[in-house]
């Protein structure tokens, strides 16, 4: 009896296919199977492309961050991190360096997006930001930190809708008796807190691709608390890892100013990486001199009718004494008040007092258009450019 030749696995599959094709119903089955196979291959290919694009984006972003960190010492153009990514510093244009879109004073344990309707906030704030754009500003720096109302997705949506460059931040707010400081910050070390903020810089805020453009911390009035010092130490560590500028709510607490300058010295961070926020509350220019001489930035925000003369006098004195290149001017205005009916529109302060009243008066008092350009454009570029600044 002759033995049938043994078929190899591939030959066996061919025979099976040929047998299947001999019948019409099997032919339809084969065509469907082939079609399904092609679809699976196409789907896999598409998913692989998406995955590879994401990997490339991560590596490209990491490389760009490293290049930006080197920009301060290599002669490369300075860069600003907005909610939509890096832009050259020269594209900032006229800038409002300290404003707010929404604020939630409910406390760190309570604050969060569940406390408000983002759509309501958008409708509330959008026309005011349009006014900012129409007034000739190109950049709006939103200074509300985490656990106080920071909403990265909302900020990016508003930025894209209005055409304004918008910056947000990482960090925690230690003022108002530390009510907005999250519980973990009291237990963790400065290094551990800093690692959280560094992760936001590297990977984005709250699951988004939005990265912080600066670090926000705060000190209470009165005696300097341990938690506020720890948060500032975390900010210094974060700066050395990211190049982000530190903006600290300090008001007229001169002991806190001294503590911050000493902490910067101990950690090796240049005072030029630090902004004294609400420094106008000191009232006298002499009180600002130690920070100015150290090279720090002075934020004269809170511009309104009731503080107008103070701001005017401080800016004119800065010009007279040669410190105009370290002054930032803004309103500390807004905002949608979370937890209040409709965000409390009757309490909203617009963002136009500087351009409508302060700037014209400064020009009348002898400042030049070049001085105004320095205040509104050059100084914010230099203050918020991402670069590591170490003390000499």
C-alpha cells in the first residue's frame, strides 16, 4: 500500500484553503475572514502609529525642556511656558503679570472642580479677557495655585478662545492661615513636595498636557510659619530642577522677605528667580530696597483707585533710583468667586485700570514710552523666562 506523502504545516494550510475555495459558501467565509484580517492589521498599524507618535512627543518635549534650561547660559532665545506650550519670550508682548480668573477660598480639603461649573466660569470671564486682548495685551498670567481654584483645562480653553498667551502655575498657597495647603504638605518634606511640583512640570497638571509657567507660594502676615518656610524651600528645589520663576505672596511681611532671601542664599538660587508679590503693601520705597539690591523682582499689583497714588509714587521712585527694570505692574484683579451666587459678578474688578489710568498718568509724570515698554513687556519677559538662575 503506497503511503501518502506527509504534508508540511504550510502545505496543509494551502490544501485547506483550496478545499474551502471549492465551495461558494466557503469562498464567502474566506473573503470575510481575509477582510477581518486586513481590518485588524490596519487597526493595529494605526494604534502603533499613535503610540510611536506619543513616544516621540514625550522625547521631543523632554529634549526641548533641556534646551530651554540651557538657554539662559548659552545665548539661546529665552522661552516662556504657556498653557499651550513654549513660546519665545519676545512673543509675550504687553503683559499683565498678576491676575486671577477664579478663586476658591473653601480650603484645601474642599476646593476642586466639583465646586463650580466650568461652563459658567467660561461665560463669566470670557468677555473680560476679550477686553484685555482689545486693550492691546498679549499675555495674561493667572496666579491662582492648586487647591485654590487652578483649572488648567479651563485656562487653556480661554487662552485659545481669546488669543491671549496665558500662564498658570505649580505650588501651594500658604496665606490665609494655611487653609488652602493640602494635608499631605504638612507631613511631607520640602523635597517630597518639590517632587510633586516637578512632576507637574514634566508630565502636565491634573492629567492634562498643560505645564506650569512659574511656581506660586505664599506667606501669612505676622510670624513666619514652618509650613510657609517649607513650601518656599520646596519652591527653591523646584526652581533648580525646572528653571521656573518663584512668585511668592508676601505683602508687607518684611520678616518673610528676609527669610526668603536667606533661603535662596542657602539653596543656591539667585534672587533674580524670585518675585515679591503684593510688595506695594509695604507703602514705602525704602522697605523694598533690600530685595531690589539683592536683584529680586518687585510686583506692584493691586492697582485700583484706592491704591493708585501708592503705585504711582513707587514706580516713579523706582525710575529715579534706577530700579525700573525690576518692577512688575498688575491688578491682582478678577475673579469668579467659587461658592458665591453666579460667581459674585458685582464684586468683579476688571483688568484695565493699568492701561486706562496708570500708564497715561506715568507718561504725564515724565516716564517715556521706552519706560512703559520696559514695565509692560521687557520686565515680564525677563522675570518669567524659564531658565535656572543660581546665586553667584
